C-alpha cells in the first residue's frame, strides 16, 4: 500500500512541476525557480500529509460500531440547552464584538453581515424556490445605485431612498423573472448570468447617469434622528452613522431583521408553495398553487433583500462603482448558500462568515488566497455535501439510506 | 349524450403541442356522482385530455364546462379553486416533503382548518399506511404508497370532481386491486365524481359507470361500462381476449 501511494506521489509531483514551472517560474523574461519551489513545496506537503493520514487510518482497526459524525455531536450538545440561551449567547457575542475588535475586524464583520443578508435573499430564490440564479448581484447593484443616485441628485436621505430602492429592486427582479418563468436549471442559470452582466455593463457605460467606471461618490451615510431640547426649544438632531461600530450595529440590525423575515417566509404558506414548486412544478400547479405569481414573488423578494444590502453598502462606503458587482460576487453568494446548506438559515449565516472571513485570514498568501477559498469549498463538498448546517429536509434527502425502508 | 346533470362537459376540444395535433375534437359528458373512465393505448391523448381540462395545456378550440361554467380559458389554480383535483401521471408527489406536508399541500387553497383536519382523518382511514408514514419523506415511500399519497393529496382539496391519471401505473396487480377498491370507496363515501384515465381497461371498466375509448386523439366509443366490457371491439383491442 505504501509503495502504491509513493508511486502516486512521484507522479503527482512530476505533474505539478510540469504545470507550475511555466505558470509561476517566469516573471517577465527572467526564470525564477524559487517561486516554483515554494508553491511546489506547499502542494507536496499537503500530499505527504494526505499519505500520513491515510496510513494512520489504515492502521486503526475498525471496531464495527457506527460512529456519530462530530457535527451531529455538536448539534446534540447545542440542542441540549434551550434555544433561547444559544440565540441569546450569539446575540450578546454579536453585540459585544465591536468592543474588543479593532477597526479592521469590525470592517470584515460588516462585510460578513452584508453577505449574510445577500445569502439569505438568494436562499429564497435558490434554496426555497429552486431557481438557480447566477446574476443575483445585479439586484445588489440596483440597491446601491438607487440610493447613490437618489441621494446625490435629489438629496433624499437613506430612509427615504431605502423603500424606493427595495421597490426598484423588486421591479428589476420581476423583469428578469417574467421572461424566464418557463425555464429551469442550466438554461435559467445562463440567462440570469447574462442578465447580471447586462446590469453591470449598463452601469459601466451609461456615463451621463452613473459616471461609468469612475463610480459615484459623496453619498451621505445613514442617519439617526433624535430629539433635543435646547435653548431654542425642541429640535431634531441628525446623527450620521460614520464610525465603523455604529455602521456595524446598523447592518447587524438589518441582518437580524432579514433573518426574521426569511424565517417567517420559510414557515408560511408562500414558503410551502415555493418548496412545492421546487419539488415538482406540475404537481404544485395541480395542487392549486398559482406558480407564475409565486415564482415572481420569489424573485421579487430575493431582489428586495439584496437591494437593502446594496443600499447599505453604498451608504457605508459613500462610494460605488460597477466593478463591485462582478460575476465573482454572484458566485460567492451562491457558494455561501450551497456551503451553508441550501435552505438552512443558520447554515448560511455561518457560511457567510467562513467564506468572507477566510480570504481575509489567508491574506498572507496574496493571490493564492482564492486557492484557499477553492480548497475549503472542495473539501466541504466531499465531506459534507449537504452543507455546514443542513436544513433538516435536505439532510434527510442526501442521507436517504437512513430512512426506514418502505414495506409493501 | 345530452345530460342535464353533467358536472363536466367537453365539446369538440382540440389541443396542440406545438405542431402536434394531440386532441382532435373530444366531446364527452360526465354526470354528477358517477365514475367515468377513459381507456386507450399509449399516446392516444388520455393524459392530454386531463391536462386540458385542468388548464395546464390550453385548448385551442372547443368548450369545457364545469357545472355549467366555461373553464377552458382558466389557469390551473382557478380550476382547482372551483373544485377540480387531479393526480398527475407517474405519481408526481413532492419527494422531499414529508407525507404530512404532501397532504397539507393538497389543501393549499383551503382556509377552513377544522374541516381540513377532518379530511385528513378521512384520507388516513382510506389509506391507513399513510398514517404510519406521516413524517417520512415522500420520495422514500414505496410505489404503492406514493400512489396512495397522490390520491390522498388530491382528496385533501375536497374536490367535486377528481381526475385520476393512471393510478395503476407500475404497481403490482395486488396493489392495483387495493387502489381500485379505494377509488370505488371514495366515490361511495363522499359522492365525489371521478374521471379515471387508465390503460388497465379491465379494472377501469369494472368499477366505472360510463366508459370512453380513445384512439389517436379521438373518442371512438362511448357507452355504459358494462356494455363496453361486452363489446367485441373493446374485448379484442384492450381486454386481450
């Protein structure tokens, strides 16, 4: 067995040398073998570790007992306490976070929470309704640009622009939803992908409105108003949320509201109808589900949640440009949904933190941090295809062998 | 056949799939409270007839009256709201929803919770095995159980007219018998009118009052089921005698 593995190692090594040398070895015209060796070393270490793990595993005797996976153990441990404690603990942690974190960590936290909102919004479309949407970031862009333009042109405040942004996002959601009503799977994915790119290109090229690739800047931050009783009587004082902690608390509030909203939708009649459509559209139609409207509603609501996140994003940076809304972003949001467990709210929240924080943690690897990202995704899909914290429905589907057998 | 008691009346209905002329002028009339069956070979247009009645396929020509009301232009959810219910061909249940949730989906359009509960009990009394399988995912049920679930789900909307598309498809003969007995029982218990589409002509004609024979998009024979069972033409083509 060892011999076989060593043979594999040599073959893999040779293969990597062939691939990596031309890719990494040349910087403009000079040949730098050091760079190749560095990366090759990393890969080979991983492969050697793999062999060691395999060897140790083969030495261990199979005691015949079925082991419960560690995720199940953790789940049981957590479920032992009443839910209030778990949720309360998490909330307290989230609220206390800015007090012991530095600005950089808070900034990453804000980004994570934005992606929590996006992931939950996409979960409605992909997870519940089963419509694969690869252009989801377009709705995020709509939200960001709606707030930016309304604020810069008409001086509308964040609170006044937000409902307009949501409505516009929902309208755009319906615009992409309507022509694709009859489509499913791959076809729908391609159309939504194209749509996402169209939105980005329009933003990039419509110079007179969106200032093209330069982007828009100078938007006001979200403001809070509180009454003041000064010398000249009662007045409203405006407090702009400029500091990172205040912005963090603001997006935390939005994320919590999103979680509550998506949870309520999940358990509602509409949620049931979405799941029925995902399962079998004809059967849903025959059960009296108005499929056209319910599907459009999924698009519209998903887009609505994304636009809220987008408006916040633009307001936070006070800057926006079309390159924030690349196809890569849609991919990341989709990865969050899949990694977390399609249809599972806690899973998506955890996955958003893992996937957004991971590239930050691996920033030391420079350009190769996306490699770490890919590694995490691949490992996850092999080890836990149903996601980090799978929705109960989906866990059972992928572990169908554990269901009681049918008897006829 | 003119029938003042008709719950469902089709007059010269044509349906196309693109260029394919699937239904070439179907006319039939089903009376309240009876079991009618539509038999025919593969591809004769039996399922298309049901889909056209339900509005999933649009009739390009002709009239469909349900309780005297034209329904040929209505969307499926509107037809369902009027009191028509259908089990799709090939037991299309919701595989990743539990048995209970599947049944609940059948009552999607209803808001009278107490009555829904009563109907649920009734479905469980018709198919006791579903009660044992309440929390199990639909996709993990056996073929027979899935068919029972599909019929149960269709009953949960408390329909006036129940359209059944090949309930015997792919089931063991023993199970087919059980299913057909239950269909008869549903008709007797609740007075639900049943329109049954079947390839198993013998069984279908055995429990139904009226029978229609379909060939390549047309109804070629229509009579009392007992008469059809004796008819030489039917015997030769469908009963294998």
